[in-house]
C-alpha cells in the first residue's frame, strides 16, 4: 500500500472513530463494534476497518498492522512520528487534512 492509498483508506474510516490530535500524535477512539471505546492509531484503525486484523495500539502491534497492510517501514515511521521534520510532517499534514474534512 502506498502513501496515497493509505490516505485514501484513512479517509474511508474517519467516521468510525473519534479522532483527536495530541502532542503531534493522532489517536482514534472506536465508535462501534466490540472494541468500542478502545484507542487506535491511524495504522491500526485502518487495519481494523479493512478487516486485515485487530492489532494492539503499541509499537509491536502497529508494526504488524503495517506489514499486514503492505506499508513500508519508512511509511509506518512517518505516520507515527511525532517530529516536525521531513516526510513525517508531510504525511501528518495530509492525515490532518483528511480528518478535518
């Protein structure tokens, strides 16, 4: 899955989660299903909604979810990064743009 495909998939799952942006990190709380009220990051949320699997919201679970979605490790790092530099800033800006619409 490329960056564009991931952003498009994130756009399709935005209504299933209540998103918040804290300390340069996106966190979604599930609105439905048996895991209602559980927190997810963008990668684990997309994996859950696309029925690739349900993964924990930690580094190991996120890496496994990224692998299941076919994301490169560099893209996973950029999506989760809390830095304000380079690729991470661009990806985070695109995700915030999708979630704000």
